[in-house]
C-alpha cells in the first residue's frame, strides 16, 4: 500500500519517534520508584541531581515494538533483510537490555558487563549478519568469505566472522565510552542512522527493509534525545549506550557494508576511544575500563565549552564528515578518514595546550 510513496520512509521514522515518548515517560517513573538513579557523587558526574537510568529499557522495548509493527505490515522483509536477521536483532537487543538493567541496578564488574555484549554480538553474527566484502579503495571488491569451513552442515567464513565480531564489539564499546554528556550518544547515533539511510538509497533496492530499519533507529534515538538533551531527564544507562553501538554497527553491515560511512560519522569518538584505551594501558598502566575525564568531550568542557556547546560541536563535526561521505567513493572516504585523523590530532593538541595554559594562570 505504502510502497513507492514517500510515506514508506516517513511512517517508520515518525512512528518510532512517537512510540518512544510514552515509553520514556513510563520508564522515568519506574526508575524513580525503584531508585535506579545516577547520583552525582564524583567529579565525572556533571549533573546536579539524581537522574533516572534505564533509558535503554525504553529504547529496547520501542525497537522490538517497531520491528513487530513494520514486519507485520510488510515494511521490513526484502531480499536483503530476512526473518532470521529480524529475530536476531530482537534477541540481541533483549540481551543488552537485560544486562544493562542488571548493571544499572547492581553495578556489575567489567567482566560481568562484558558477557552481555559478547552474547548479543554472537547472536548477530551467527544469524548471518556479517561483513562479507569490503570495497578496495584502489578498485574492486575484497571478498572476506573466500575461505569457508563446513562443520556438520554449518558453513562459515572465519575471516568474515572475525571482522564482523570485532566491528560490532568495537561499535558497542565506542558508544558506551562516549556516553559522558547529555544527548551525545543518542544524537550521534541518530545522525549515523540518517547518513547510513541516505547512503543505502544509492545501493539498496527501492523501498528496502534496511532503509526502514535505519529510519526506525533514527526515530527512536531522536525521540529519546528530546528527554536526554541537556539537562537530561533520563540517561541511556548501560543498556542504552550499548544498544546504540550495536544498532549502528548492524546498520553499517546490512546496508551494503557501509562501514566507511559509519566510521566517518562516528570517527572522532572512535579515534578518541582508541587513544584513551592506548593511553590507559601503555601510559597510565591501568585497566582500559578505568573511568577518567580525558575523553575528548570532557576536554572540551575543561577548556571552557558549555555542556550544550560541546555536544553541538561534536554533532557538527559528525554532520560535516557524514555529509561529505555521501559524495565520496571508497578512495575518497579513505582520504577523508585520514583527514579526520589529522583533525582529531589537531583538536586534541589545541585542547591540551589551552587546558595547560589555563591551569598555569591559576
């Protein structure tokens, strides 16, 4: 009925945007009732009052409802998105929500926290959602499933499995570590989903399920952002911050290997996470999961950006690189990513110098 019209794309986005509103309202009250709150009890906490967690619970329920709704009305199934993928997405999301709820309530150790992303990613890759090829910047396609293993009827490619597994885990932990400012992860994930939607239109079949899925994620995230932007009325919590990375990582795979686009939109956070982890391990000699204020978004605050200015600045950079990526081939995207790396180094260096100068004056 809706295929071939603009409503095929408008309805998923608007529906997700509206569905998330009553869910967030309800979860805020549940979290307050059970005292699942983030208390401002250390220097990394920027809020002045306790804020409800469990935002991921609202997002997870909203996502599964949207999957059911648009599967029922025939928006999702096509030659690229099948029922196994949809069920895997629902189950993986459920696992992250369950793990996130437990962590927000009981403050699980890093080892126990890791179990849930591990299980969620395993569900996704063993459902068949994998990176089977990448575009060679020098021309042609690099197929990752040239080497296959048959285990009693189960055929898989070790290289595709390995790359897909670590790509999804990397995205999950990027958004998890990025979740330090109100609205930062929800806004960045929404932007990423929008750019993947536009890029997929040039590659995908018309009225595809993958484009609908991207719009569902964008609608949920921008709808949640209404409640999550500074000053936040609710936080993503463990579940929400990990769901964001999983959904964005999966979208990059199923929309035709648009990993380069996701890398450019989320490039600064990804590079920031890599740098912070390397610094913690080799310079500070601490665990990579140790919390500190040395992420890029905290550096922006330290040099004088307001909370909103820091978030909007990172939105602006993501939008800039995502927009340019829409018009680039694989070689252009590689060059653009190298430019992004240089930008990251320049911004980081300037922020450190300004911070040190301010401290000397004090």
